């Protein structure tokens, strides 16, 4: 099978790492994969792993800011990639490009699927028709039941037929050993790895809560290590500097590392991991106790609290109705109680081994791809407007896409 992954941009992040690992696994198993995006710094990883990719300028722009000729250029460029790589199926990995992806699928009579990574990607009732039609035809996928549950609640769509395949981890990738880190050997390390952007604002709350944890427990020789870069890096760096002035007298500190390639070294060194998404699964693979972060749709950014029972939903999104406990409280518990750390580590690793290893998850994906290819005629028999007609600015989009499809 030849699979085309289409997304809006390709910068360092969990979604991009997911696509790379998926494409690399397919290639290893004798299939072919191609990634189409607007480009970005993380395409260097595609090149390093010899995964074919095509950069199409404009894919990261709002659809309504593109005129018909720009849309035609974009769709034509993707069409060239489809023919060049002899694509059998299109996987759409960003809501921002779903209309374009679906239009290309119709132009070349290819099956497609929509893979929803983010629980708040669809928040309006106008999306219900699109989602229900995709679910009905077996081409709506997501990483967790909770993502679909929250999406259904926000759109009013019946998504009971959506397919769930979780984020996976690749042991071969994580078994590599990096260099020793410049952290005191006797320091207790809380680790967080994230792209430092607005939607990962739990990092800022975590810093404040780390200071509260120090104040409440009187802990000494502890360290909060934040690995990652992004638009909020300088803001958090300044915040860390101010907090360090107040907590540093007992060898407590926040360390901002910026972007690092030796991620496995940090996982190995950590005593406790704090985060969400793929990094949570990877940390659990290293048998680290996890504090699972989440965020709330009605706030400007993360409220930065987490589940008291993280391994009931490791890798899942925590719905807003769940009660939260401040980071500082749970940091105190795991810091002071070695038994809790050991239990969380063992339970987490057991669940990772049972549900999240790449071989088991990708076996299911290969079956799904084959089934969609077999059923492509029934999918494409559906009027294209049933997939996209309830999105924003209805008449404008439909007119543009009908023009494209008639070329």
C-alpha cells in the first residue's frame, strides 16, 4: 500500500513525530509513505529517515484567505504527489487541510480518512454533518475515546462509529542511550517535555506549582527540567529565572534546556514525568511515574491540573468534568512516597506494553487501510458536499471546490 499523509505544517511536535513514526514503520514493513505539508523545520527528520515528502506552500494558511487560483495550485501540487508516489489512500492529519484532502481524494478516486489528534479541533455544530458522514463510512479515526467523546459533546455529532487507535511508541527508538546530563546526581528531577506554545501553557502553571511544592514540603535538591522550544520559550525562561531567585537557596531550581535531541537521556534521568500526549507514553515506557497534565477549552490556555489516577487514562484527554488536583499537591505525594512512585511506574509500564507498542497498533492500522481501499467506491459515492458543506463560509468554500473539481 502507498499512503499519503497530509497536514498543514511540519514543525516539531507530537503530531509530527506520530506521522514520522507511522511512515517509517510502513516503509519498514514494505509499504510506501509520503508526507505532504507546507514544510517546516521538522522535515529534516523526514529527510534523515528517507521518508519522501513534498512541501506545498499555502497549506498552513486559512482556507478562506486563499483565492481560487491559489487553491488550484495547492490541489494540483498534491495531485502531482499522488501520481508521483502512486498513492492508494490519503490520511488527513489536520482539520485545516481536510477540505483540500477530501477534494484531492475525489479528483483521483482515492479513499481517505480523517485522523483527529486534538479534542478541540471541532467545536461547532456546523461540523456535525462532516464528522457523522466520515464516521458512517468508516473514515473517521482518533487517538482516544475521550477525544471523540469531547468532540461529540461540542458538536452534537453521533460519533459512536469512529475508530480508535492510540498513539504508539517504538521501543527501538527509545532504547538508544544518550550522553550523561549536567544535572546533580543527587537531585530529584521532575521532567516536562513540550513545545512551548500557547496550547501547552500548563508549563507556566507547572512552574508556579513547583514553587508551591517547595514551599509546602521544604524539599531540597529538587529540579524541574523543561525540555523544548517555541514561541513562549523566552517568557518561560524569564519566569523560571524569577522563581529560581526565591527557591534556589536549598539547591532547588527550574532548568530550561531549549530544544534537545538527546531526549532519551532526560527520560532515563527523570524521577517523575509531567506532561501529556506522546511524551507521557514514552516516559511510562521508561517506568517513570506520571503526572498527567490537561487543559480546559474555556480558558485561554491550560489550567495545568492533572488526574489523580493517571493510568486509568494514560494517553487520554481528561474531560473538563473531572475534578482536578493542583500540581503541587501531587508533586508532594510522589516526592514523599516512594511506594506511590513504584506503583505508578509499574502500572504504567504494564499498560504501555499491553496497549501502546507500535507493532500491535500498526497491525490494526494496516487492516483499516486495506478495508478503506476495498470500500472506496461506497465512500466516494457520497456527494462531496456531505463531507464539507457544513463547514464555515459554506457558499464560498463549495464554490471554490466545485471549480477545482471541474478543472
